[in-house]
């Protein structure tokens, strides 16, 4: 039977109830289709990975860019897709809510909202304002009766404010404001992860494995419910491209091309 949007969203919520699952981050339709064939139960977009595919820096894409990208990803696979929706593409809470309502219409099963401002002088929104932004996202999702799962992110560790009590306080506040899942990208140690998991329980926690270096089993043993890899798969793909192209440009040789994935297998996978 065809997988409906309601099916995807119900499945995604169910995944957050127990156990630990990996939410890999494709950067385009092709990588999404490839991951969907590998047995993963859900996917997540990556703001950085997508931006690089259209020749922009992370956080340099527009709301239109992202919504077009999310629509394509969701249509390409039968798996639930979680959106890296950055900071909601707005500062004021009301506009964040309006933009979230637009994202819901792309077919996503979940989305996240960050508390980073993009301003190096003041990298995080004031606590009260950050909470209002989560509340606005929650209200927009509920108004659509969509069942989209909301993740609240505290970016403290990514902007140089590695104050764990502050991060935990914000995550707890985002939970109270309506976030279904909590995320503090950049936490690395077992002690940090355990502290976050305990603080927001029974709400599920997303862990960025690219930063922690743990295995799936180790993360699960710490109580992590969901694992994502951010732009790591995109960076890995770019590493192969850059090595091969740099060899051609600098040395006039082509040995790196021999390491490419067989074209026949790619055609078979996408055929």
C-alpha cells in the first residue's frame, strides 16, 4: 500500500517512544534515495549539506530554497523526513511560527528550531525570546493538526558557550514550551550526554554523533533516543570530490577517479 504523509508522521513519532535510531542526513534527492535503501527508518535534512549543493555557505540559504528542497526530499522517499529548519528563518516569534506553518506543508514529519542568532557578538537569543520562538513553532504545528514532531535545539556548545547548566536549563524550558525532542549539538562526553538525557526525561534526546564519536550502542546505553550526523555525510562526499579534482588540477593525473563508486551500481540503485 502507498505510504501516506499521515503514516510517515505517525511512524516518526513512534520511533521516539523507545530504543535508539539513526537519523542520517542526506543532502539531495539522490543521497536520500540511497539512504532509504539501506534500512534506515527515517532521514533528516542538513542545512550545511544542502547549502553546499547549491554553492552557498551554511546559513546562507533562503526560506524558499529550503522549502523547495524539503518538498523534493519528502516526495522522493517513503521514509519520514525531519527538517533542519535552522532558526526558523526569522527573528521574531510570530514570523517563526508563520515559516514553520509553511515548512509543515512540505511534507516533513518533524523539524527543529535553533536558538542561535547568527550574530557573533550575541550568538544566542535571550532566554525568554528563545522560549517564545519555540512556543510559536509549537502553535503553528498544532494549528495545522499535522502531528509534526518539534525539536528544540540549544546551540550553546556550537557558539562557544559550553556552559552545560545553561544549555540544560534552556532545553528544559524548550521542553516546557512544547518541544517534543531536545537537542544540544556539540556535547561530547558521556557525562554531558547523560546529564542532558536525565534533565529532559522522559522527552527524547537527539545526539550529533559527528561530535561525540560514540557508537550507536554506546549512545543508546546512555539513554539517547535519536542520532543524527549533520553535514558529515556531505563533507565525506565532498572530500572524495575535492581529492580527485585537486589531483587533476595540480598533478594532471587521474588516479583518485579509480576510487569512485561503480556507475552500474548507482544506475541499478536509482533505476
